[in-house]
C-alpha cells in the first residue's frame, strides 16, 4: 500500500499573501434531499453541525459542513475521520436516497493568508469578493481561472481554496502568480 500524501506536500510561497498547501484534509460529499428531516438528523449526528443555508458554511470544532448546491453538501474534517464520517452518515440515512462518499484524496486544499487575500483571489475568480458580498461563514463555488474550485474564509485574513487534485499544481501556481503581481484590485 502506498503512503498517504497530499497533492503538493510542503508547497508554500510568500508574496502579497502566504500561499501554502494545507496537507491532508478530509472531505465527504453528500448528495440527497437537503430539505428532508432524515438528512438534517444524519448530518447533525455525524458532524455536530446543523445544515448550512445556501452558500453557507457551518463549523463545529474541526468539522465544517458547506452548502455546495441545492442537493449537495461538503463535509470538511480531519483526513483520518472522513471514511468513518461517510459511513456514519450513510448508516444514519438508512434506505433514504443519498450518496455519502469520501472524496478527500480527489481534492487539494490551499490556505491563502494575509490581508491581501481578496486581491489575490479576485484576480483569478469571477466571484464578487467585496466585504459587503462575501464574508465569514460563506462558501463560494466558482472558477479559478480555467478550472473549478471553491473557497471559504477561515479567519478575517485567511481563506481556504479547494480544487481537484489533478489541477493542484496549476491552482497553486496561479495563486502564487496572483500574489506576486503588483496590480491591486482594491479589496484590502
């Protein structure tokens, strides 16, 4: 069996902000009827989190649950907890139509830290990142230049970025290049 490794172990760069690969992060995709009481109960039992509203993220301790679409949630947790969490959600859902799948190793996560993170992401994403529109407790699913991605704030000056593992190097380089640019967007 091969050793577990994140997409870009130890990758980090300093510029307008610090960009670093976050290491192994657990992620469980849940698909199902988000309006069903069974769903709310299963997610709460496994994560201690209530269901998030549209484009929201709810966090309890080391676990977050993010709204991804009208029938999809993303559970973010410690890497070693993801398989058990997916199994627990499925067991709690019983025969109700759903999917709970550990997708941890199919994704890469980056942390962008520093007061200029809005400028950095605004250069690579069409999402409105103004303080009036995007803030703590929100998830944005969007494009990162030419690839799909998502991000949420983990602190006032820190954001986490998720992408597919297959494009991790592209997204890391994109963020690093954006952090080196002198052209400010005006968000910080």
